[in-house]
């Protein structure tokens, strides 16, 4: 990371465009069929910068017509950070 930061600083000094450092974590998103707590849950993992973004991405990918969440009226029941450990950056 230090080398990347030095390379970015050098590029910016020589007229390069400012670099954007994205910080992402891996989140586990669990969906449950509405009204069926005893049925199996769907679990997916998404890389995102926040809990809200992870849930939004999961719904965008799997909630579209024909997606996993549409078959059987699933809803997202939990979103939790799984990697790296809370507070660390990937």
C-alpha cells in the first residue's frame, strides 16, 4: 500500500489525474422467502464500500425480473461484513 501511495503521489506531481482510492469490504447478504421463515435462505456475498451499498447491489443484481429474489418473493433479511475484519480495509 505504501508503494501504491508513493506511485500515486509521484504521478499527481507530474500532471497525472488525481487517483481515487476505493475501500471495499465483503458483505454477506441473506434473503428469506417472505412469510416462510422455515424455508432455506439465499446467501450471496458482495464487495462494496458500505452495508447499504452491498444491499443495494444485491437487490439490483438478484431482484430484477427473473432474478433469484423474484422467484418466490424473497426479501433481504440481513447484511453483515465478513471480510476483512471490521475496521480493516481490503
